[in-house]
C-alpha cells in the first residue's frame, strides 16, 4: 500500500514556471479584460523577481536556491513554529523554561487575582518529585514570627542591612532590560519593600530613579567601578557605595546560565546611553572576561572580597554557580582558615536565566540549584562557619512553594529574576537577546518599549510580591513551623530516587 506524499521538487518546478506565467496572463487580462488585473500583474512580477533572486543570485540558503519561493514557505513555518506550539499545540505543563501553568500563577499574582484552581494538580507526581511535608498541627497565623534577616551582622558593621521579606529581585542590568522595565521593577520593589539587584550594567542610573533599595553587582568587567585597565577603581566604588539607595555590594564570579564565561550584551542592544554608562564602544558585542583578574586563587579571591568590604563599607556578598562541590569546599576551607567571610553567598543554579548565552552553556554547564545549595550549606556546617555568612538561592524560584523548599535546604533568602519579568508581562517569547522582545521588557526599540507603562507594571510587581509572600506565610503555617528559620530537611519529602534522598527522613 503506497502512501501519498508531496513532491516538493516537482511542486517547485511547477511554481517556478507558473509565477511568470501568471504575470504574463494577468498582464494580458489587464490589457484586454479589465484594468484591475494589472494589480495582479504587479504582484506576480514582484514575485517573479524575488523568485529569480532566490534561485540565481543569493548563495547563502540552499533551500531557496533549489526551490525558490516554495522554499521560502519552509522558513515562514519555522519562524511561526514556536508561536504555534506555545498557543495551540503544547499542553499546559510541557513548555520550557516555564510551563503555561507556572507562568499563569505569576500572572494571577501580579494582577491581584485569586490563584485558587480546581479539580487537581496538572503536574506529574513522579518518583523524583520533592514535596513539602505538612504538619498534623499547623501553626496559627497569629503565632507566626515575621521574617527578618540582617546582612552584615556577623561583622558588626554599622551599615548592616535588614530585609523583612524572603524575596529580592535578582540581577538584571539596564542593557539586558529596557529603561521602563528597570524603572517598573525599581518602583515596584520600593512599594513592595524589597531590595533589587542592579546587575552588572555599570552606573545604575535608572535603578536609582525610582528609589528602591539596591544591591550593586560588580561583574568581571566591573562596569561603573573600573579603571582604564579593567581593574577595580576604589574611588569609583567608594562614590557609588555612598549613595543612600545603595545597601549592599555583590561580587559576581559566575552565573548559572553561563558559568565559566563572562557576561554578554549583543551589539544590537547597545544604545548611546548604555555605552556611556558601561564605558564601552557602540557597534560591538560587549563580552565580559570569564573571571576577575584580581582573583587567581582562593587566597587572592578572599583578599579581594575583604578589599571590597573595606572600601565600600557595605555588606558585601558573592555570587557563583557551583561547578564542583570539591572545589567549592576548598574555597570555603580557605575562608575558614583566613577568617575572611563574605556577608552572603548567592548560589545560582545551572537552570538560571540570561539575556544571551551560548547554548552549550545554557544546556550543559552548572549544578542544579537544589543539590548545589544543599552541598554548600552542608560544607559550611561541617566547617562550623555556617553562622558566619548568609546563603541566597537563585534558579527558577518563582513561587512560594519553591522558596520554602530552598529555605528548607539551607537558604536564608531568595533571589528571582524571571519571576519578576513574568510579573511585568513577559510572554516567554525567547527574544531577550536580539532586541525584538514583543512586550518591550528586554528591547530598546522605541516602538516596542512604548507599550510598557511604568505605573501599571510597578503595581503588578508589588502585587506579585504581596501575593507570593502571603502564600509563603500560609505554607509556613501548614508545615507547623513558627518562623522561616526553623525550616529544615525534615519539612521536605525527598523520594529515594532523588539526589538529596540521603539527607531526608522517610
């Protein structure tokens, strides 16, 4: 039994003869039947010219050279494929990096809509799923202790910074984000009472405009605080740290989405303003070095951390993605030996996001957050220095349940970036790096960012925080603890197949 199929080669040959033939036929019809046929003449003449160009002039695309205009349909379908899958063919739980179910929860929180759903979970309850344990005797809400965490208290510094919510906006720079997106996040953070990380985008002009408490991120290129040779300029750091909105400094060693490789800002996204704030030329990709030149071993890295602490006078943390727990343990042992401790360590999981990164780095580098977080917490505990620093967790933590899991595994607070992008209205179009973000969050195109209204989006950020914190407090009560500090592995069900199974009671 034969199966009918389309012979594209034959179809293209027919089309390649039919297109000029239709141009001639419409020309004759326009001259003999009606003038209106000449509109078809113009159309088919243009199509003929385009077809000839595809087949005999351009040399980059073999499909177009072999099949002409019919081949162009292949590229049309390829470009429409992601949208067709997202809206028509993918189910509610299979999209990546965030499913429609996950995104919808953030959207509802951001819009202040009741997030209750009916009939049951749409998620798979597989053999590796980590779940929260509820208590037979939940904690009454009025007995729950308010969340409170102070960075820098271990060193007894006057500039110690206290947060009263477990969530902070993770690093997103002006450049990766548009001006209205940065301002919306900053204004929303101020109204919600949370801190915002500036990202490694140089002088944080638009972050400062809306008055949020800020964490200045110093990347490997040291935009905003670098000297002519790319090293740290103490005077510039001191000036920046003196700003009243600046509450902490973060030294970024690596990022979950591209560990072992510096930051990347494509030239398409570099405006005159961004070039000025970063001190870089226009028309070229901005690629940060993979590491800080001042940091070439554990001892020099800790000396650099101490230098930043002393120059800035602010709580100073570090951020990295774990590649090897053995290597991380060596670093933490040197920390214990030298008695130099960052005020916090932000662990970025390999599932973290980015505006632009090579695909092998997105897919194949970096430990996932949960085992990395648990590993670092365990090493610090074994070295008896867990009380000398704080741990912040980052990596797809966009909802209160995941926050609680991370805190139970050893984190003291949570970073989220993409959660707040979704709160702004991100539709996961995956065009963050090419300046064509359809909702203007990661685009500097004037027509695209025009649709992002700061007052409206700031309110969505505030509502997302308040709704998620409310869920977090409800979850704490259900687990039977009275404060987030009491959370531990006993509050989690970790199945035997999980990498963390050895640390959980059955």
